[in-house]
C-alpha cells in the first residue's frame, strides 16, 4: 500500500530542512512509494544526458532532485504561512484539507465511488 503524503502535485511548499532550507516552490511530482517529492528549484542536480535523437542535444543539464516529504511544509493559500494540514470529513463523505493556523479550507477530496 502506498504511503500517505500531506502534499499533492501543484501545491506551493517551503523546504524546512537540509541544504535548500527556505526554498519556496511548487510540487512537480510526488513519489508515494519512496515518500519523496520533487520541488521546483530545490535540490538541483546535474545530469549528464546523452542525445536520444539526432535533433536532441546531449550535455549536462540541471534538474530537480527529490526531497523527503517530511522536509517540506505546505504554504496556505489564504494566510501565506507554512502550516501543517488537518483533514475534516464532511457529511457527504468528502474530505477537506484544512490549514492548522487559520482554519481555511485548502481543497476538497471527493468521496470514492466504492465507499
């Protein structure tokens, strides 16, 4: 079973520890099996890339590496602060992700059809 991660793709997060502490960026990709996320502009690595086609260039490219999911905090879209995430279950079975600092609803997760 996949791990539950408190951030999702396209969330705005801040890195709270490591070499890139304080970096703010968007979550590009989430790897639930390894409990890691790709954050825009954080943990930049150099990749030596070979030309795959005749038109594609080869060379050294900069790209984002992974950051452990426990090292990022979600930034609330309403108050703009780094916050933890609470989950609130509604009467219709859907879940809300809620900011722990200001109480604003971040987004709603729809109820699964099988439940």
